[in-house]
C-alpha cells in the first residue's frame, strides 16, 4: 500500500514520535519512522539531526551519528547562529568529531559565527589539552571513562566507537575500550528490555539492536583476549538471550574449560540453554554441579547457590496446564494494552493537541472527497502511523 506524503507538521510530530518509541524500547519501529522521514524529506537538516541524536543516545553509534550531524550542517539552508537546529548540529559535530582534523575544521566554523555560547567554551579545554601534547584519541578515551562512570550508556558507547576508530591503541587500551562499549550497549539493551517487560511485550532477538552490536564488540574482545573466561561467559549469556542456545552451550563450555574451579556462572547459562532445548536431565546435572561448587565457595558462592536452587525447583516443576498458560497470556496482553494505551494518551494531554490530531486526519479525509473511496483506508493508515504497531506478544 502506497504511503502518504507527510507535511511539515507531520515531520515534527514524527520526529517526536521517534524518540517516544525509542524510550519505550521500540528501536526498530523508530528506525522505520526515520526511514519514512528521509523518504518524504530528503536532505532535510532537521531529520538528519534527529537521527544523529537517536543513534548516539539509543544505539551507541558515535561514528554514524557524526555523519548525520555533518549532513545536517550541509543540508541547512539557514546557517545563522539564530537557527537552533544548525547551532545544535554544529555543537555535536565538534563534540563527536572522529579525528583531530575534523575537530579543528568544525570548531573553526563555530568561531566564524562569533559564537559566545557557554557550551562551546567546553571545547577550549580540549584545545588546551591538545596544545599540551595530549593525543585526540586519548581525549576520546577519557570521555568514555567519564560517561561510563556516570552511567551515560549511549554516550559511553558512542565515544568508545569514536575512540576505537581513532589513532593507534595498544592491545590493552583497545581491549578496555571494546569492553566499555560492549557493556554500555548491553546496558542500553537492558533499559529497552525493561521498558517492554513492564508492558508485557516480547523482545524478539532481531529487534535487540544494541545487544546484537554488543555481541560484535564481545567477539572483537575475545579476539584480543581469547583466554578470558568471563568474556566467554558473557557470550554464553547473551547468546541465550537471542535464543542461540547451541552456540550458547559451546561458549559456556569454553568458559568452564578456561576456569573449571570457583566460577559457576557458565554452568548456570549452560543449564538455561539446555532447558530451552528440552534437555531437562542434562540441565539438572549442570545445576547440581553448581550447587556443589557454590557450597565450596562459601560466601562468594551464596548468590549463585540461591539462583541455582530456584532453577532446580523450576526444572522439577510440572508443565503448566493450557488453562493456566492462556490465563497468564491473557493477563499479560490485557496489561500491555492498558499500559500502552495510557502512554499513547499521555502524548495528547492538552485539548489543543487532540484537536490538532483530529484536524490533521479530517484534512486528509476531505482531500479524498465525499464519496466512498479506497483512499479512506490509506487515510486510516496515516492515522495509525502515529501509534505503536508492534504486537504485545
């Protein structure tokens, strides 16, 4: 079905909707909206800038974000400092510069505008550090550590992306950057998953964009340090989440072989994968080993022992009846609908906003004409594009 051409008002509404969806953990839906915006508004500075923000804050893609900030600058028809979109794009193009050459070029553009904004003064400190001989790659690495400390996961992952691709790093420094980025991306995935879980929504593996990216960083980290048993354990846990159970078992086995004593977490992950594959007895054997080893570890094994005990109870529990399963699903779907509807309505709190929404729909319907036409269906599609379309399960 052919989609309608958005007007400028629709553009702003859709940009706002992109960030609303992203905050709800609906990253693939947000990307689809951005794709539609680029189709309807090619070479549009506002759309470029919005996608840059989205990619740095929700996907941890610093390099890609910088490309979009630079596009926003090149597509700006109003390049005065009174144009906020141009000003913000310029600020971010300096902040997320991929190398020293790009940093100097963008900051010179800012100076040519005579900017006296306090936010731009921040870059004076960077210039002073560069004059004192600090490498630009090291400045990026320092930003990674700072954002990591302050739990700013999107910016931590974004700056790690920039730092990894800037300069020549030692093996140890590169490993630190890759670990920082993979952990920040995993934290972004946790936030998205928590938002969806509250509404009772599933999180399909193909939609876990930041976790899939985190796995790529994890693989690069393993190449740098293939004997790190904890990295292999993370791999087993994350493969379990994306439902790759066979590979999850293989990764757990590597972790177990590298550290056979005093580290039981990979056996827990292995047991979880085995259960999903229907290998209940094998899963039970792994959990019993965990209980024995955790007991030997004393206080350090307490948390793992409690988790293993709960898993063992679950392995021994009879399967749920169809009635119980359907009741659970019905409650979950109902709760998801209730929460999603409330969040949707919260977007239109003011009466004037609801009138604007109705006005926009009425405008499109009247354009079709007074007689029935298939175009009415397309008009309803227009209406529905402003609301989340993902299933509750």
